């Protein structure tokens, strides 16, 4: 069993609950860990921008290089860079597996993809960073559906309201990306403009 404490500590440091287990600890202690957690002094602009970047990384479970590459793509887009960045990250396969209710956390969603339980348009995809396109169908492989985590998912164990850009059939463990997400619809806690400022400095 994975130790939840590192995720709890990270949740408190970043000011956001990253997993369902960390949520109850975060509510009990909604301040950073450590001796000076309650009395944090005024922070510099750099530290604020850095923490916002780390918040975004943590919510999508990304390495620094992955986020930097996504930012470079977003900077070339016609839309606002910050919004383009969030939309690009939301199209990741592991993120959509989570949003569809097939996984409990982004960490579990990544594991499901890496272990080849997830199909896109009927083909196995084992890259969590795979970008799903509008019209693509995400599903769980037939043989994998008998496994306990997927049986629980099909019964609605992790289900919340699906975002409007996803058409989900939990009983079939299938979801279709109907269109590109809009920033206001994406359930990510982030001031993306601070992330843009961090990488543009």
C-alpha cells in the first residue's frame, strides 16, 4: 500500500488537496507543514509564481521538463498562453481517465495507462502524455474490466459530474472527448498567468 503522507505534506505545502485521502488532513491543517507553517511571512513575487507552477505540476503529476515543453507549445498558440497551456494539459490521456471517473487519483490514472489497461479508439496506449483529440474514445480494455479497481469505477466509486467536454458511459467504462475543453470548465486550481510569468521571466 502506498504511503499517503508525502502527498499530504505536498498538499499542505501547495495549499490544495491532491488526493481524496489528503483532503481530510488538509482540512484539519490548512497551512504549510513545518514549524513556521502557521506564521508564513510575506512571500516574494518569485516565490508566488514558483508555487503556482508547482501546483500545476502536482495536479497533473508532471515532471518539470514535461511542463516546460507544454508551455513552449502553448506560447506558440494563437490563444492566451496560460489558457492554451491548461487546455493542452487537460487533453493528456491520464487527465481524461481521471475526469471520466475511471481512476481515483491522477497517480492511479497514470498507472492504469502505463500498465496498458487503457485504449484510445480501440488501440492500447501506454503513454500518459498522449494528447486526446476531439472525437477520440477512451475505454478500458475488455480483460481489465474484471479487475477490482475498474469494477469499482464502473459502479460509480469515483464518479463526479463529468466535465461538459466529456461524454461518459461508466457502465461501459468508455468516454468520448466531444470537443476541446474551455479553461473555465477545467477543474484545476491554478492562476495560470503566474505560471506564464514564471517561465517568461
